C-alpha cells in the first residue's frame, strides 16, 4: 500500500463531499454557500504519501459519526457534512492555503484533523480561532493554543507506562530510537530518553529519517550492531511498513523486540504477518478491544460499510471521536470555545468509544492498552 487515491476515497461517501485539492478553488464561496444550512466540517486527512495508508479508516470512521449526528439534531440543529481535504505534506497544494481560503469564504464551520503535528503547527497560524479545530491523533502533548482541542494520547499517558512495563517485566536496558524527522518523533523521544534515564536504561542508537525512504537496509544494519535490546519506532505509516518488512527479512526479532505507539492495524496488514514477530504497540484503542462501547461501535461501523470495511484502528477511530467531540464542544461551549484550549478536553461530554463513560469527569479518562502482534491482528494483554 502506497497511500490512497481520490477514487478509492470516494467509495466511502455519505453525507460528505470529497474533493481533490485542484478542484477546491472552484468550490469556495458561492457554490459551497448554496449548500444551505449544513454544518460543514473540514476533515483533514493525509490522502497520499507516507501517512496516506490511514485515509480509508479515517474517512469511514468519521462518516459513522456524521451518520449518528444526522440521525439526531446534527450540530446546533444543522445537518452535518464533511469536506475531505488532503493534509499530507506531499499533497500538491499546501493545506494551509486551502484552509485559509475555505475559512475566509465561510465554506467550512469547523476542522477535525488527523494528520502529523508539523501540519497542526502550521495551521494554528492560519486558523486563529476563526473556527473550532479538533486535533485527533496521538501527539507529543503541550498544545495550548486557544480554539484548538487536542484529544489524542500523549507520551505521559501512552509511552511512559509502556516503557515502565518493558523495564519491569522484560528487563530491557538498552533501547534504539528510530523515527521520522519531525516534531512528534523528536519530542516523544526526548520524553522517552528522560523516562529511560529515570529507569536506569540507556539509548544505544537514535536516528531520524526523512519521509518516504524505501530502502531501510542502512538503518537496519546500524540497529543490528547497536547492542539494543528493543527499538522504539516513531515512523509514520508506510515508512513503518518498509521498516518492518526489512526488520523481518533480517530476522532481527531474534535479537530485539519492537515497540511503537503509532503502528496500528493497517500497518500490520501492509507489513505482513511474517515480519511482525515480537512487535508491540500501546494505544487507548484497538479494533480488538472487548468493551460494550466498542462492540456497539463495530456493529454500526460494519453495518454501514459492510464486512470489507477499512480496518478499525486507533488513528481511524480518532476521527469518529473528533467529530463527536466537536458536537459536544459546541453543545456546551458554543459561546466561549474561542477562549478555551486542550485543557478543556477531558471535561467535554461527548460520545466516546475509548471511555466507557463520557460524562466529563477526569476519573473516566480513557485507559491505555498494551498489545502484541499476532499475525496481522493485535492481542491486548495488559491495561497500562
């Protein structure tokens, strides 16, 4: 899998419009304004490049949230519509220019974004509280810009407890850190290095790679001779897939385990079962989570999309919660959301799959699970 084409993405349309960026300029202003009273959400998803592997799951999950909202009162009594926008760094038109134009012409009423942190950092200079902006994936933490609401897992919540487990239960003392060269891997690894130092563990190797590298032989060779007992992978999408394939081909699992907070079920499928031995992941959602909320969610998801729907995973599911969070935010903070930021997120009441209860109490914060790859599925074996 090398990303998702426009035609592939169109297969999951319902109460949404999906436009290639080359056409968006023709849809701004008058044409979109004529769409009536719909509440239009700009759904920012990478549709190409290293992260494009996530697009079908993200679109399908957001579609379910829209369907649920439109079966009720929508948002503020208005039916909800999704405008899908390519937020990949590799997209032919910069997403910042597109969003600035769409907001300026009142073509969108809000943003739900599932993309890398570098894009979020650029967009916060553009959005400037003109519309609410919900950021859904795991990230490095610390987003406090007013009008932006980050609802994903952070290293303190997700990475730290997992490293503690590997220290206590697997006695791992030497780690390698391999990630893409941008803000999330670097900031996340800075946290990891502090945590590992507290645990008395060492970093044997640290490398950052540009997006889109196909040949991982060089970094795998370095890893093989590093003396590391485990590798923390902070590679995005298809880059992680290439890493796993090369790792598996060299049988490096015989020397060390792999752990990632970002490798999900799409990545397993693309990597292949033979290349996933001793691979672990931590997240607040897996498709295999056995909770009442997730069982209901899966029934609805496959009821809409069929048994061959895009695989459920943490990053895809995050867009469902992003749309639901937006509805909850505007229900209770329609007048003051511009003065709020991510610190408000745990208090917002919204329909959540990751929390069995979503009543705005900190006690009901989502759990984090530790899972091990079993073929191309994840088996959850510990609640962190």
